C-alpha cells in the first residue's frame, strides 16, 4: 500500500462503524483496549481521518473489513482537504489517559523541569506504541496549570504527497495550523510570505513578528512522530534546521524564550543533517524504556487485573515490557476471554491474542524484501546481530528489534517465535 497514512473512504465510513457492533465491541474504547491502540486512533479510523498505514490494516483485519476496498487512496495522495484537520491529530500510541498512567521515574520529572525552562527542547525517542504520546500528554497536563499555551501536532498527518512535495506548501500549512491552535487568525499570513525570501525565512518571520508578539505567556509546541519526515530530506532538512534555529534564538532573543519545544520520534535519525543545524543533538534527550516488573504489575492493577510475580515474569519473557502488547493481554484477562496459561501457549500462533498485530507486521515486512530478509536474519540467532543501519532503524521504529550499540536484537520472544516460523 502506498502512503504512510490512510483513511476510510467517505462511502465506507458507515460500513466501518457498523462493523464495530457486528464484531461485538460495545464501544470504541473496548476495541482500542482489545488491540492495544489509542482510543483516538480508533475514532479517527471510524470517522474517516488519517491513521498510520499499519494501524489501518490491523483495524481492518480485526473488524473483518477489506482494506483495499474501504481505503481512500485518492484523497490520501491528491486531495488538499485530506490534511485539513492536522491540528486535531494525535499519535497512534497506547491510550493517552493521564488518570490511568504508570510513571517511569525519573523521566516525568526531568521532562517537567526541562519544559519550564525558556527556550527548552525535549526530544523523546522510542519505538511505535511505547507511550510517547502518553508521556507528552502527561507533561502538558502538568504545565498547563502554569498558564502555558499548548500546541500539539502529529506530523504523520502531514504525510500527504502534495504537502511533502513542496517545502513552501508544507511550512505555510504548518503556520496556518499553529495559528488555529492559538486561536489567532491566519488571514494575514500572506503579508509575511514574500516570494524570493525563502520559505524558512517567511515561516520564521511569521512566528517571530506575529504569533509570538501576540502571546503574553510561554507556549509549548509538541510535535509528535517527526520521523515521518525522514524519507523526505528536501522537507526535513529545512524544517529541522528551523527548529534548531528557534532553540538557539531563545538563548539571545527575548521573544523566542517563550517557546518550549517537544519532539518525538521512533528511530535513530538516518538522514544526513548538519550537526550545527540539527535539533537531534541538543536539548534534553529522553528514551522510553520498557516497563519493569513492578510497572507491569501496576499497569495491570490500574485496570483491575492482579498478576502474581511468576505470571509477570512469564509475561515479560514473552512480550518484554511493551505497553501496547501488555494492554492487549491485560484487556483479554480482564474480560476473562482467555486463561493466562492459554494466552502464553497460543500467543505466537494464528489463534492467539496477538494475531492481528503479528499479521500486520508480517504484511509490512513482506512488502519490503530487504527488510524481510533483515528480520529473518535477526530471528535466526539469540545473539545481537549487525544489520545495515537503515534497515536496523526501520525495524527498531516498528518495535521489532532493539539496538545494542551497533548491533540489534529481537525485542521479545513473541516476535522471535512468530517470525522464525513465517519468514
């Protein structure tokens, strides 16, 4: 499937919604918990908004829908309106519920103390569905009590071919969306967008002389999934350079001290960026680790599931401490749909609770021969293995491997069992 995000065609939205009841899911929340996805992801899918390509296929499989039939391929690539709701998008992550949150100390406090600093930059790196958006939500919920303005944008919703073909179009859209989030009119954007001065210059001018001048408090700009720009260096180089510029300007210019930046991404930066113009080597780096045994126990407890120490050990041996995979297990155990022993026994099979997630990963790998071969090589040994850097980064972003120095290792036994048999 082409494109990095897909949406349900308007003609099939009703069919998609009816499939929820047909498959006996009482609500979007129940489906989200069952799949270990964010409820917002399910909502966007059922309302014809863009979601990650892999999540789109996984939801279709779970609801018995033909992804090729219901996908709006035309609007995904050509229609200007397909990016009209960028500001409303959030990342496809584990449920962002601040009231039901397991802390990973000292990460939260480090982030909170950093975001209070003028001109600060926090960069959060972790594979997909490890809780990046949940962490961002937690940070923003705390800082909002200080009277800060909050802007959250998921750049995956910019993954539209027309937008990503032209830097000027991209930055213009970015400025308009930030204006909307700040409830400031963008009608005068054209006054700051002069031909011949360069798109980055125009964007910078609009922020400095209009947006920030009209703000009388600090503003946090949280950009989720910025790695979706990595395959588009003609966009990425200028945009990331702009972010670095804003961070540096805050050290010497009063108006830029209002800005705090948070960026999240799923893999190492594999595009060439000048070290003096990159936001990925400055600021506060945050890596999200998997849950520890006590955190797994607390995660389950918050959802009404009591796990014994031995059960936690077995579960971690199977899936590691991956929040999304853990959510799938906990939701099934909570509803008593499966016993713990049966869960372990069938996990890596087509009849197990992870079949939709595994088949989605398999489908993605089968579309990319080199990535598939790299994964096959990785599952063939329990030892760390050296892969081509870009392939290792792609597998890491999917959560299939973890990097150990220059080598990588399969994330968990679930993936080793399944893909050793399928690839």
